[in-house]
C-alpha cells in the first residue's frame, strides 16, 4: 500500500509544487527542492512495488516501507501546512487569489527558508532510504503494476487436487446439477463453464463434486484437473494438461519435457479435437494467466470438449468463458451451515454426552452467525473446535471467534494434501493481489461500521476527494471523468469478490455495497498495520476522552446517543488528520455545546474530507469552517444546521458539497426549518456535486453558478434563488432537481433554452417541481431539451405529455405527481420502449378509469399507484405489464378491486396493499372473490386496512393504530401478525421514489 500512498502524495503536492516552480524567481531554492522531491517520489515508487509484496515475510522490509510511507506523509504535511499558513495571512479576496499571489506575501523570506529546509530534510531521508535498497535486495519494478506474488509455502498449501473426495459436502446438489447440465449440454462448440466467487465460498468444492459425478466421468473420454497458481508458467500448465489427458509413459514424459511450448499446445489442442475432454482450471487469477495457455484449447472450433473454471474474479470468468456460462455459489442457509459444522466439529467424535452436545450446539450456532454461510469459514471454525474437547474450551473460542477465524493457522489441517490453510490466508491472498490504488480504495471501506450498507455514489466521491483516483493514475482504462474511473475501481473490487453488492440500481449499476464480516476483519487488520486510519467507537463504551497514539491521518468516529462525545486535546490538535467521518445512529439528538461544535470544524486544519451527517439537534455552523481550505468533500446530509456561513466561500477546492440538511415538517414541530444559505459557490471551480437543502432561503444576492463548469449534480435548486443565465450554462450536468414557485419562472427557463438553442446532452436525471402558485402546465420544451434522460420526475400540472418521449430510448423510470394527465395520456407512457419503473402519485391523472392496453408496458417491472383518489376502476388488457415483478397499491380509496388479468402476469413476485379499504383487502385474501387473481404471487403484504367510511379514508391518528397483515406465499396457509402500522406518509420525494432493486 505504501506505493499507493506515495502516488497520492506525489499527485497531491503537484499543484502546489508546480506553482512554486513557476515562481522560481521569487522562490529559488524552494522550487528546486519541490522539484527534487517529486522526482524522488516517482523514483521510489518502482521499488515499493516489490517491497509492498515482501512485507509479510521480512520484518526489515516492513520497517523500511513504514519509513518511506511516513516520509511521504511528512512531505504532504509540510507543503499543505505551508499553503494553509499563507492563506491565513490574507487581507481580503479569496483563498484562490491568495494562492495565486502568495509569492508576494512571504514574511521576509522566513517561510521560504523554512519550507525549503524541511523539504530538503525529507528528500534527503528518502534519498538515503532509496540508496540502501540494494542491501535489502529490493528490486525496482517498472511499467504496469503486476499482481501480487504468492510465497512458495502458501502456493504449495493452496494447491488442490481433483481426485480428493470431500467427506463433508452440504447444500451442493442443486448447484452441482446445474453445472453438470451445462457441461453435458449438446452441441459441437467448445464451451467454458465458470464458477466465480469470494475465497471460501466453495468454488473448488463445487467444481470437485461436478468433476467426480458418474455421469460426467461417463460422458468424457479423458479429463485433467489443474491448479493454476498466481505465478503460473504457461508452458508448465500446458505440459501438465498434456500428461493428464494422454497418460504418457515415463519415456514419453521425457520427450514431452524437451518440447517447445507451441508444440505442447498443439498436442493438447489435438487431443481435445479428437476426444471428448474435460479440463478443470482451478483458481485462475488473471487474464494474463489465461492468455499464457489458451493456445492449447480449440476455441471456436467444432468439439465436444469442455473447460470447467474457478476464479475469484468475475471479469476473468467472463473473459475466459466469453460469457458461455457463469455461476456463483450461494452461501449455505442456517440448516446447511449447521449440518456442515456438526459433521466436522461434533460427529467426528465416537461418543458425545447429550448434555455436552446440547451445550455445544448452542455455542456452535452463535459462532456460525459469523461465518455467513461460507463453507470454508465454517469448515475452519469447525475444524478448530473439533480439537477442543470440553464446552469450556468452546466458550473460550466463542469469546474470541473473530481472532480465530482471522488467524487461520493450525486450522483444518489436512494430512498429505495441505489443501486448506485457513480463511486468513485465502483473504490475504485476495488483498495482496490488488494493485496499489485498489488497496487504498479497499482499505477506505474500514471507515464504515459493521454491516453498514455503503452508498456507492458517496463512496466513489470519497475516493476522489482523498486523491486515490486521479486523471493520471495508472489504471487500464481510458482517460474518463473521475467518477467513471472511480466506479470502475468499485466494479473491480466487486468482481474480485472483495466487496458484496447490496443493491443494483435501475441502470444495472451497483447502488449500494457492503463488506462481508470476514473481509471487513481483514480490512481493519490491514488498515491498522498500515496506519491507514483509526476508529473511535463511542458505542463500544469507550471513555469520552479518547486518546490516540502516533500520527493519525484518518478518523472514523462512531457516535452513541448515551455516551458523551469529546475527543482528547491531543487528538483535536493533531495536525495530520486528513479525513474525519462521523457515523451517528438514527435520530441522534445529543446536545453538543459550542466548544465541541467548534472543535469539529476548527481543530483539524488539513482536512480533505469531513462527513458530519445525521446530527438531528439544531446547531450553528461556526465561521471557522472557512479555514478548512483543503476540503474536497463536505457533507452535512440529514444534519440540522441552521445556516451556511459566508466563510464557506474560502473552500475553493471542494468537489462535493452536500447540504441536504435534516428536513423537518414545520407543522409537526412548530418551528421554521428553512435553512439559510448565501451566494458562496461562485468561486468553487472544482465543484462537481452540489446538493442544496430541500427547504432553503438565500440571503443577499441570488446564487451565482456560472463558474461551476465541472458541475455534474445540482439538487434542490430554486429558479427564484439563482441566476437563470448561470443555470442554463451548466450543460455538463448529469442530474438536475429544480423547483419553480411561479409559472413565470418556468416560462423564462423555457424561453431561454429555446432562444439560445441549449440542450442538456449529458443530463440523465431530471426532476421538475412546480409549486402551489403554478397554475399553468409545466412547459414540455424543458423536458425536450434533455434528450438522453434515464429518470424523469414531474411534480406539477402537465395535462399532456410530449409524444417525443416515445423516442427517449434510455428512459427507464418516470414519477408523476399532481400532473392531472388527461384521459388517454397513459397510452403515451405505456408505449415507452425501455420503461421499467412507474410511480403514479396523487392527482397524476384525472380519470376514474385507467386502462392498460394490450401489450402495453412490455418492460415494466415496478409499479406504484399512490393516493389516486379519483380512481375507481383499473383494467388490464391481454399481455399488459407482462414483465411486472412488484406492484404497490396505496391509499387509492375509491378503487374497488385489483384488475382482472393480474393472474396472467406470471412474473409478479410481490404485491403490497397499503391503506386500502377493508372491503378491497378482503377480496384478495384467501377465500375472497379476487383471490384467484393473485394466488400465484409469492409475497402478499397488506397493511393499514381501514373500515368502511362513507366518503373518506381514516384520519392519521386512526391509521396509526391499524393492524398489519403479512401473508406468506398466496395459496398457502397465511401467516398473520398484528403490529403497529405507520400513518400515511406525507407526500415528500422520499416516499414517492420507488426503492427498486434489480439484478442485471
């Protein structure tokens, strides 16, 4: 990881260093030292590629790497502290102006001498360290980063053998049958069947089961099981395949040993053409490994030979198999996990006392929760416990189960084979294989609490702010915008099975992700070893004055409502912290005094990242926030700050600014929650994502946005509060959420777009909200100036939709609220070619009858009908919504019944009915007259059913006490439980947006 640190530092000081160099006539000496330091950092990177890989085996190398890392950090501190000192001396103007002119404000050369001297000392240290490399036998590696090497002992222990029979197989029958079917599929074309997934997920075990099936053995004439190491030699692998497929004599083997690689490849290929052959390639890691052996396979030829492949990387599986068939084993369920655990940990014993067995069963099930169904983790844990005879020993293991799992030593020893060497070894190999920039990205995940679902968009913004992702980083991708490069890093971590996907978005991109417990343990362990970050966990009952040892560059603080928050003076005065992330529990309402609040925004002068979210108690942002001039990301999301100080205009390096404060409804709390902001954004040219408060007022001048040429996201901007001339110039926007309080505002926007022939070509998501004083239709031309939309939200009157929407090939999601669409307008919506999600909200159309035409909505997967008070009848014609998966019907008080034809939609997996009359609900329950329409639906959820009223639905207070019926698979016996049901949600955007996930 040290290589990644050096890269980040070199890139981070480059803007300052370049400027100093440009000012050489004023800063002769300083410019030379900065230039030398940059060169030294780039020279030393090549050596770190070798050194990083050898830290685990040689203590002296580990110490050397630490010294390099610390020196690089020191250099970063010196240059950034210098810039901060210069900025603090300004006498007017902005920090940007000061930075452009700071050669003119040096205090009699004192700072020039000091920075030059400190940089020279650090550079001398780096130079001495580099000159001593030869004694450590560390080589300089040039060019593209190679994958991490595997130590010989580890490589030998990781070898697998196809003839081994696993005696403890659980839950593999269905997976085995699927793979066998694919391998035996008829057709004379070379096929590759791939199994991919995280280390420990059972890939090798599953492949072995398939390999040993009788029908597989009967089908193929010959077979070979080959374990691919990370440092595989193509010729050696091909020779091994040749020997196993041909079963040569000893004399023939001697001849094979003399053959060239291309000769062996041709022989292997010839065998697979002539015979029905199966080759298993276990644990292949890279594209390069496949490239080194693919000449030995009859790709794209007529043959019935097959390859069965296992890998930890989805990209490798796709690359090798050409997407023939990819399979990812699923974790074992609780029953299967216990069955496997019991076979190894308990049933090995010849006799076990029943009382002891019961106690061990209780303890074992607690420990199994940490294994998450991964066969290798379960086997490691069970193998460890099989050597513990008493329940007291089991309790000891329970107390430190995480440590045992991570240690992975002396666990699950296999005589003669050395096949498994513990979970820690498997996970460590996955980490060591990461390129330096991905190691930094992975370690950053250690900030997040256990089981935290991480928003991918915010994560990628954090990586960029930290400097992990730059336009010059050595990644095998084209030079694209930073967000796309950052997302590609996330995808690679997913494909390497280092992180798990929690939810996909509508576009097929990963929306949220999480770390598996064991992988998080590894992440925390490596982060601590590398002094990457420190976690202060108040929820763990730590004392309120928490002290930290050594230089800390990143802090994650886990808050607790019941534990007083306060950091020690040493931590507050730490001049090295670059990243400060607060994680508060839901509804965190602790009362912090002004001194504590000032410490958050004042004590850490060199911060690049500050995430201060979910603080619900009202507070004032101190003016000193403007001194954090190095900030790249500032997030106050869901925090109840009252106003934005004018000093924020100093934060000219900001890339992401999230001001979506905690939005309270004033009538609930009797106080105004409109956040006051000022025109402070005009000089933030680096700003890429700006999220304004949902309810805000602007003090003084309107917001000036024209200089924000890099802006991609603009949320909650009000036309009345910004300069329209500026707004229409932001043509690089990808997401825009805009509000108009007057009809004239929208008309001005439309006229300006047309007169200047402006088109938002990059815009993918548009939200238009017309306030209560807008009586005219939302101008259709505003929408038509955004031709590549994927998501569209219209809140306000728009009685007719533009027919041009039918040409919007990328439009996948539409939300309509108070649009009052005329009769027949639904026909336009149902013909949209790629529409997958539709939300029809309050007063979205005016008809009492809604008809979905024959074949309409062919790709619709998620549909919500919410508060359609006029709707009485809903009809479905043949093959309408034939792809529907989820349907929600909420607070449509006049709707009499679910439509006939719903029974024909076999794809429907979930039906939610909320806030509907009891007469409506009883019709779809088992025995009801409409039950036949929905009995095929696996999940039926009914909540907030209300008794018959003459002309109205229940009041909020009545609904709050309503009962909730949760039904299991329709057609089976229903599970019923009565719980407190929520009141009807207020019509805010959070409840309107469908929380839909999809699998690509």
